[in-house]
């Protein structure tokens, strides 16, 4: 957690286009995605408060002809409540941090067309805060550890103009290290890695769609939907999933974008709440690079 906090402070303290940063980390932004794991700054309330603090930073860029390769680091920390409806989320925390290589395929002269692929290595974890303990009794078919572990993140994103809208489609899979062992038929190694790394998941495939209407450079309606499955390592553990959608208005600025939104979230909860099935209607606002 201390490593994650230090990474976040570095990311927030560094200017988005400082001299030592060759460019923004990604050609296709994740600011407006409906994913819970977006590296943004966000606060929301759905009868219980939630807060997110995250960001990404490009460290190096290589551009042969029209291709572009970036090396980036990123981190995100979120706090939630499982029971309390007080204004501050102080009961649960989850975070991820790591690094990725992003390849932007041959760039088009049209700024409304882009295609990029990223592969990264991340650590994600969830825990309770202070003296709080979850009241829910875990059953034998529950996903343990809140979905934490070491993951290989595979991400493919495409940006296209569809009529008056800008559409972003993102295919992603977070493959956990025990899941990699399963892919090559090493069940015993998968069990060893799962126990050693406190990891109960095989992989987390997800699909993300965002539609943006650039009606004005100052305000742009945005609708997004994100669906994700949490596939366990063991067959007797229940596969979980959730769908989250939000509708908001993006307010681009010189250094970033503000996005007030209303969101609907159905299915498994975040982090240690993964074994709960909930329906959540939230109001919130987020900030991230544009």
C-alpha cells in the first residue's frame, strides 16, 4: 500500500506534459470509461461513498515512422464502505500499480481514428481498513482475497468516428499468474502460485464501449458501458461478474477533463465485496487526462 501511495503522489505531482515526459501515456484515453479500475480521480455516492485516486505517466517514447511505442507506469487506489453511509469511505481499500508497454499502430492523419495495443504487469490487492471486518460469512464457493494477485494485462483499443459520435471499443483481459500456469496445463503450479500469491482468480476478461458526442469543444455528452467477468482458479468457486454504465457530460480543459455522471452498477461488488450481488445507482464526478 505504501508503494502504491508513493506511485500515486509521483503521478499527481508530475505535470502531464512535463519536459521529462514525451507524451500522454495512451493515444486512446481511459478517462471516460465506465470501468471501476480506470486510473482517474473520482468521487461517487450510491448510498455508500466511494473514492478513487489514480493516474498513468509515460516515461519513454519511441516513434519509428508512423508507429509509436510508449513505456508507462500507473497506479490506482480506491476506498469504499461495506456498511457505513457516512460521507467518508473508510472501511475498505483496493489498489493496483505496475507498468505497461503501449503500441500505437500506424497513425492516421485523421485524429478521430486510432488503434493501440498494450501489455503490462500489475499488482492488484484489496483489504479492510483499520479495525473494520466484513460481516459477511465467506462460503466455500466464494472468491477469496478480493480478486487480488499479480496480473498480465492485455489491452486492445480502437477509436473510430460513427456518424456524429466518437466510439471507443476496448477489449481487455487481466490474466493472473496462476491462470498462465493453467494455460500451459500446469495445474499443480497454478495451485502453488495461487496459495503463495494469495490469488484465487484465473483471469478477468472485460469489454468496454464509450460513445462521445463532440458537439462542442467545451462540453461533450458521454455514454459508456463496461462488462467484466471474474473467472476463478478452482471450478467449485462461483464465477462472478458485473456491468457498469454511466451517462455524463465531459468538460475538457487545458490540462484535463472533468466528467460529472450518473451511473448504474449491477452485479459483483468491488474488491472485497466481490462476493456480493448488488444493484447500485450512483452520482459522481471524475477528473483525468483528456
